[in-house]
C-alpha cells in the first residue's frame, strides 16, 4: 500500500521503515523530535529505521507501539486488527492527529467524562 504525504511525497508503507515514517509524519513529528521522544541521541537512528538500514529491537518496537498507539503487528507486518470497531479506529486516528499534548489530554478528559456518564 502506498500513501501520499503532502510534505514528503510518497511513503511506501509496505516496509517497516515506511510504516514508521508514516506514523511519524502523521503525528507531525520530525525525525529529531521522534528521537527525543524515544530518548535517542539524534535523528540518525530514526533515519536508519525509516530507510530499513537498521532493524527495530523489541524494546524500540514496544516504545513505538505505545507512542503511536498501534500494535507491534502493524509496525512489523502492516497488520491492523480486524476486530476493532470503526468508530474506535476513527477516534484513535483523531487523537493521533492532534498536534499538542494539551489537546490530546483535553480530548482524553472528554472521553473519560463520557465514559463516566455512560456508567
């Protein structure tokens, strides 16, 4: 599957590196910003992951999965779970596309309020 990203042209999501790049760009992060979030020295490690010249360790796979709210299977194989509700998928996509931590926290607080009301 190929996705067009208006900032970087075409991203080949058929590879592990391509999926990492797609997740990063969809989140609005530079390679440097992602490296900081993952406590890496610089952006070269991210570049190596995205170019498939460096394998992803189990620990890094876990960190990426948590950060981007996707399964390890998605990063490794491109597999998205078939059993997720489409509304849940849309909510996850909306949350992933919010630019600031403050916006994400606000959206999460709203969802928690709805959950409490549904009780």
